[in-house]
C-alpha cells in the first residue's frame, strides 16, 4: 500500500475509532431509499464506495438485491456491517482503496463519498474517471452530492460544491439523466440528487 493510501486508511480508521462520523445518520437516506424502491431489476450488480456503515446496502440486501458490494478503505465499518448483517456474503465486503479497485458494476451509489475528498488538483477529476471505469456499458452513477459552498478550508470535511462545479467533473464521462436540488433530503441537509449514465 502506498504511503498516501496508508495515510487515508489510517485517517478514516481513526475517525471510526473516535466515533467522529457526523455524516452517519443511522438509517438509509430518504432520497436514496425512494430511488431504490423504484428499481425493478434486482439482479443489478451494485457498488457503494466509501460506504461506511452502509445502511443503504443493508436496505437493498434486505429487499432482494443480492448483488450489492460494499467498499471501504477502513475495516472497522465493514466488520460492524457484517455483525449487523450476518447473512451478507463476506466476498461482497471489500476493504480497498476506491482508486485501485478494478471490478465493474451496473450501478454505483454516491452517498457522502465525493465530499470526503479534499478539492486538490486532480482528485475530483480522478473520482469521475474512476467512477466511469468501474461501470459497465450504460451503467449508472446515482446518488447525492452536498449542495454546500466549497470554501478555502481544505481540512474540514465535507467539501462541497455547486451544480456547475460537480457537472464540470462528471460531464466528460457521463450523460446527465437528472441532476437537481433534492426535494426530500433529510432535515438540515441540502443536496443534489443525480443520475448519470456512462458515456
């Protein structure tokens, strides 16, 4: 593991150890739950990267989606997830760096993942490119992006953005099916809901 990857792993592991997980709401996010309830093909191969405690994955799995894969750089949330969901296949819990993962999927779910990357040169572009690489032909990236200002503070997460900024990263790799202000975000959150189809 490269030094920067190890630093990232250690950073997130420490956050979990110290219970500094302010993004964790303890249940599936309402907009994503509504989106999942509209999915008809339960054979979809789905990835949730940076999944954390992965309540969305739990919801999907318990509703018949058996090809759900959870990826996180820290082992701690994966162990906690398995403890809550003992029937979930061990092989579908992946401890790895998102940027080195190389399987492909029909659908990738974005949930407080993009906003975890410091907005330094290249990182956000690399996110969009890697999302595209991980999707099968006509695969979809769907989920939530925070609608909060991007400031000069490159230490305090989450790192936000506006609609134009997000699209500047995603448009080179995806066709936009929808990307609008989310009407059913949970209290105290402002988000965009988006569905993007691989170019």
